[in-house]
């Protein structure tokens, strides 16, 4: 069976996942019945699965940038690389109009 739904304005996709899982538990569904998501929600869950790897890659990039700026004092590394990386990330999100 396939069930479809739309989100109400102001409701996050992660909140919808929590609500659906809560409803599954409250219904007392038999163990032999399993639900799964498809479409946008499946893509959302897949992106969350890769998030730890993306964070590690970002930390590695900061580490590489820090070592490329060896002429700076060690305490200055983060004051130069992190704010500029944050500004670049925000500008990219604004440019592509995404969250």
C-alpha cells in the first residue's frame, strides 16, 4: 500500500518523520509489517546518512587550510579560515536559494 502526504506550512520534514514513526508505534502494527519512505523523504534520509562524512570532510578541509597558512600565528588560523568558510557557505546557500 502507498500513502502520500503533504506538509502543512511551517512543518519540517524531520518533524513529519518523527510523527509518522510515532504513529506507527502507537498503532501497534504487527512486526511483519514494515514501512519505508520514498521520494523526497527517502532523499532526505539518505542525505542525513551521509552527514557525518560531510562533517569530517569539512574538518579535513579546515585542517588543510590551516596548514597552508603556516606564516600565521597558530591562534590566528581559526580566526581566518572559519569565518571566511562560514561566509562562503552562507553566500552559496543564498545563491542557490536552498536551506
